[in-house]
C-alpha cells in the first residue's frame, strides 16, 4: 500500500507523465519588420497560414519580410455610433430629443426651469 501513496506530491501542480517519446509539432520561424527597423520573430506551426502583418510587443505594426504588402484599398471606413445615428436622425431632431429628455429628467428631480 505504501508504494502507491502520493504523499509529499502536489497534486495537479506537476504531471506524472514523462516527456520521453514526445515530439513537438513541426514549426517555422517567421520574421517581420516595423517601419523603424525593429525586427519581430514569431513561431508558427508549419501548417499555419502566415499573416502579412503582425503587431509587435511595442504596439507597432510589422510587415512580413519577403512577403507581399497587404492590399488595404478595399477596406471600408469605420462607421462609428455617431455616423449610424446621423443616418437615422438629423442634428435638429437630435437636439429636440435631447431637450425633451432633459425636461423630463428635470421634472423627475423636481427642478423647475426658469425661462
């Protein structure tokens, strides 16, 4: 019985399996460069699709070395909440809605408007 006990072992913190006979998946190391010359190396699976751009740890966008520059001409401009709101309402309508809501809020608070 004593040869089967796990006394002194942290369960869950350490694996009981050995790494013998385990081979890692094939990998490839890819180089990216930022505009300022910063080099970024990223390891991918050999089967992975390599992206044309990568964001470095410093937050700069890096382009794939010996790769094609991505085509960004077909990108749509980002529509903000304000843009979508202006598609539904005019500025005059929005100002009127704001005044109506402020009036309702002031009445709930018991404030009277002096005008």
